[in-house]
C-alpha cells in the first residue's frame, strides 16, 4: 500500500471514529427523550401539535436533497469534473442555508408565542410541555450547529477544488465531508418524527 493510500485510509478511519462519537452524543439525547416521552406522553403529544409540521417536512426534503447533491458532487470529482462538482456543492450549501432559514423562522414563531425554555407562559403550562420544548430547542439547536459546521466544511472543500488540491485522484476530504453531511441528515431523519409526528 502506498503512503498516499495509507493517509487516505487513516483519514477515512478517523472520520468514521469521529462520526461514531457524534452518534453516541445524539444517541444519548434520544434515550433521554424516550425516558421523558414515556413519563409525559399526553403532554408531549399536545406540545408536538404546536410545532410547524409543514416546515419540518419541508426541511426533511431539503436535507435529503442536499445529501443527493453531495453524492453527485463526489461522483463528478471522480469523473474529473471539478466544475460540475462545485455546482453540486453550491446546491448543497444553498439547501443547507435554506434549512437554517426555515429553522430560524420556526424558532421565531415559538418565541413569539412564548414557547421557549423558562418562559413564564411555558412554566404555567404542564411540566411535560416545558420538558418537551427544552428538549426541542436543545436538540434541534445542536443539530443546527452541526449543519453550520457541515456548511463550513463544504466551503473549505470547494476552495480546495478551485485550487486544484481536490481532484479525481485526491478527494478524501470531499468524501469525508460527505460522510459528515450524511450524518447531519440522518440525525434529522430521527429528530423529525420524534418531535413532529408524535401519535
């Protein structure tokens, strides 16, 4: 195995290990959510109805589409088309930004209705409502921070493609950025039904 192949394998293994720690982090939060949902099933169901389901569903489609764009960007660079890869990555950045804008509108809506952690209105409601919205803001906020990190990483990848440092033969950074972006999407696939589709 050449030195370049070993470096590529080490970088990919490092990314998989990092993603595993992220899965542990969100896995712990999912367990915490499950414990409280079991404790406050009626309150969680009622509070879920106060979320904006169309925005949540739209954001799901947006992130899934952005994952497809990353796959197409990787396929393009493997064919030697840096320009086409950049176009797909721009699509990913645009979709990721649209996801964050939608999320900000949704959070703003909750703040305008005083449905945020420790607000007087929320404290006056049943305890389960307060727990639900505390988990909602923390978990979706943490996810949004991961979207921001993913967007920053993709912008770095785009700069390196322009510089010729990522090409058909050297695309490990793009591959790893794609893995990270797919994790961000997978986490949302779990968050969406947990918060928006409680039955």
